C-alpha cells in the first residue's frame, strides 16, 4: 500500500471524523442560534415546493441504500434468503429512482438560488462551497449507480460492481479501528473519488447549513399551544368563542 493510499483510506477517515466532532461541538457551543437552514421560503416558494421534497426524499432513499449496503454484510442478507443478485437488482432499481429525484431536486434548488435575486443575496461563500461539494457527491453517486452498475459502461464489471465485497468491508473496518484499505484500493476510480468527496462533505457539515440534518423538532411535542385572538369583535364566527380564542375588545 502506497503512502497516498494510506493517507486516503486510513488517515483521512479519522481526520474527517475528528473535524466533524470538533466542528459540531463548536457550532453548538458558540453558534447555537445559527444552527438552522436559514430558510429562504419567504423570498420564493414556488420552486422550493417542488425542488425541496424531491431532493430530500431522494436523499433519504439514497442514505437508506448506503446504510444497508455498507453496514449490513453480504452474508447477513443471504442468511435471510436475499441472494446477491436480488439485492443488486433492488439496489440498482431504487438507486436509479433516488438518483433521478436527487438530481432533479438539486438542479431546481440550485437554479432557484442562482436566479432569484433575494435568495442569491443571502447565499454565503460556505453555501456555494457546500453546493459544489454536494453536487460532486451526487453526480459521482449517480455515475456509480447508472453508468457502472446499470449500464456497465466500459464493460469492466458485467452485471455491476459488487461494492459490498470491497468498499463496505473497508467502511466497517474503520469502526473497529483496524482499517482494511485493500478493498478501496481495488475499487473503481469513481467509487474511490465518491468516497473522498463524501468525506470532505462530511467534514464541512458543521460549518454549513447542512448542520440542520442533525436537528429534530423534539421540543414541539411539549411546547405549549400558541393562543391567537382576533382584534375584530365582529369576526367571531357562528359559534360562541371558546376559551383561548376570545376576541380582544377595543377600548
């Protein structure tokens, strides 16, 4: 294994993890009020209503596929009766659907951010960097799914490349602090580049709007109701006003 391979597949993953952990602590400790998507819905909502659901649901599908493919060993799925061929067909099918949703959704969101003046004005440099890196991760993932596993461009991997025997083994070895880089060194260049750019994106998360993916509106479950009262005594409807909705009388 060369020095470059050692840096990429042994050192870089842990540097990424440390950067992410320290960055998240710093963001929460010193920029808690900035822990937000900085929503721009008030500036434009038509394109956002289309692009955002496509992108987010597509990303969730893609992440689910990554979790299953990288963390669940091939022997486990075969043990429950799912052959590698069946798994591959299902992974490619749902992967293509997710790829279409993510690409179309991201294209709409980037178009919106660039062409809507008020949205572009609130776009920071880190936002621009994030979009470039995110776009690279998405396009490389689409290439791996469509070009390599579906169309087999180049003819190097008839039937698709089985990353569960290489990339997944390397990924799981990182968690036991015994990196096995042999799988990554043998993987196609597009899978290697996809992994490197994904690590860069992961390291950028604490410093961009992507930090919101680690937020959950748990507080809404216990938050008290908001009370709204009409200031117009005539706008009380056909029923008697209920407690908490009494109109405020003018003085």
